[in-house]
């Protein structure tokens, strides 16, 4: 029986993870769950999965949660709660919280020798080197949940890493694929949130529309698979059926295909290295799926992807700046304080102003994240 803690249980990935676990009740014991604001849903999850411990945003939320449940379980609070919950006895921690809040709990879980199933982007985008060095030292399994990295992990199985010539990440292109700079001037929040293929949290949906999400995935791929950025390509594949590919030195390409359903990569991370059947998953039907098309990403219109490559080349805290600036810019956009195209402008401006720290500590990363966010907020949130 694998003992599992889920950070961010009430989110899109968190709820789908619990949905997958329902299929394998005999294989998994849910030890801990965390929510931030959504104590109603957490209360239901407590009833259903019977965890030993949970964590919520603050004392006020803890008070509200207590009133909703009949069980006497441990309730932790705040950022400390999110870090302390990973101290509980468990084999695997699923990191599905949004934002930099995921970083320290992940580091702590690795230090305690726990395997990680990672959905959160910030962990590797901001601290990829520190986190992967630690994961190697502790000899834990560090498993990606994101569909692209799960695909690459599957395409690498049974092959020698020395024989890789390129990783090819696929991108759907988002709702604005094919549009030009001028067309993007007036796009609304509502249009941006209409992703053609995936249903996800708001932040990542906006990042998919700007292609920043793919930029983050390039950065994550570098650290996860220990490969230089000039060997990581992005190709737009609007059908989202090929989830990524690996090209080998003999010219062979291995791809992973599946329907666009996050429960498939979640299942793979939970059951790794085995596979298992999940109820309700649609299988690909090649008599319906008759077309797989590909096109180059438009790096001039969707500048966020270029900025991500640039930040990765510079290294150090520059990717933290990329991430922090994007987070605030996206939230300003969602709150209708800035236009869609200003997201990239704000990120570029923040990168230009930054004095890079080449070999940062975790403290440096947390501080840079905070400084960049405060600076942008001060300027635009008047
Ligand atoms: P959601 O916004 O749906 O869920 C976020 C979760 O994190 C919720 O449980 C939320 O709690 C909690 N949370 C939010 N802020 C904080 C905080 N400051 N401290 C602690 N917990 C917090 O996001 P997704 O599930 O879509 O995404 C989660 C992560 O996975 C993101 O980093 C995303 O980029 C990544 N990802 C998501 C994919 C997807 O298909 N959705 C695919 C690949 C990666 P509450 O709701 O209770 O307030
Ligand atoms: Mg993805």
C-alpha cells in the first residue's frame, strides 16, 4: 500500500488525482490533503478518503473546516502547515499546489526521502538545479505529472539517454493560435480562458494562451531530463494527441499518444513503473482521429516562449524573475488591469531590470520572487 500526501487536493490536478486513486483503493492510502480556501470541498474529501492530517490557508479556514467535519483529525495551517504536512509518514507526495508555495514543501519532502509526483511548475522553473541535485542525492523517484514530461519519460523507457538527439515538446497553440500581434491587442479574459483542448486552473490556462506554459515546460524538461536547452524543441500540434516525443541519434522518433485527459499522466506517476486501467478513460480511436498536424510556434507574436528560452540561457535567478513577473502579470490581466500583450512586456521589463544571481540559494530564490512581485504590483496596482 502506497501512502500518499496530496498538496493542492482541491485544485484541478488534486481532484483528478483523487479520482484516479478511487480506482486503486487497495493500492493507495491517502495520508494527507491540503486546500487553501476551498474548505467545503476539502470537508467532502475528508469524509471520502479519511486522511490523518490536512492543511488549510489559516486559522479562520481551520475553524470553518472543523465546523463541517465529524472527524477528529489534525488540521495544520499556513505556509508552515504546508511544509509540516510532508513530515507525516508517506511514500509519495503529489505536489499540485499553484505557485511558489510548492517549492519549500517539495524540498522538505525530498529531504525526508519521499518520492515526488510533480505538477507544480514553479518548483523546477525557479529551483530546478537545487531540487534535482537533491533528488539525485536522496535517490528518490522524481516523477512528472505534466502530460508533456510524462510523455517524454515514457518515450525514454528502455533507451540509453546518451542516444537522445532532441526532446520535442508539443503545444496545442492555445485559443489564439494563428493570430498576429495586431489581433491580440484586444483579446478579452473570457476568450483567453477558452482553451481548446484542456480544462485547467485559470493561471495555467492564460499561460497556455501566451505560450509561457510551454516556456516553463522547456525549463522543466532541461532539469528533469538533464539535457541542454538547445536540444529541446517546441512544435505546435493543435490536436493534443501526441503529448511529446524523443528523437534519437539514428533518426528514430518515439512519441506518446493518448486522449487529452490528465488522469492518464497522473495514473502513470502514481503507479510508476507500472501502468493500470482507470475507469472512464477514453481510448484513442484512429478511425475518428484521422489528422495529426504540426506547425512551428510563432515566436515573434508569442514572445513569452522566447523570453523563457532567454531566461534559461542566462540561468541563475533569471528564471525566477520570468516566473514571478508572469504570475503577477497574469493576475493583473485576469483582474482586467492590463491587456493581454502587456503580460510579455512586463516580464521582459522585469528581466532587463534584474541583477542576476548565478548560483542562488533557496533563500535567494524566495527573495527574488518576492521583490519582483512587489515591484510590479506597486507599479500597476494603483
Ligand atoms: P488549481 O488552481 O485548480 O488548484 C490549485 C490548488 O492549490 C488548489 O488546491 C488551491 O487551493 C491550492 N493553492 C492555491 N494557492 C495556494 C497557496 N498559496 N498555498 C497553498 N495552496 C494553494 O490549479 P491546477 O490544479 O490547474 O494546477 C496546479 C499546478 O499544476 C499548477 O502549478 C499548474 O501549473 C500545474 N499543472 C496543471 C495542469 C492541469 O491540467 N491543470 C497540467 C500541468 C501542470 P484552494 O482551491 O482550496 O484555494
Ligand atoms: Mg503541459
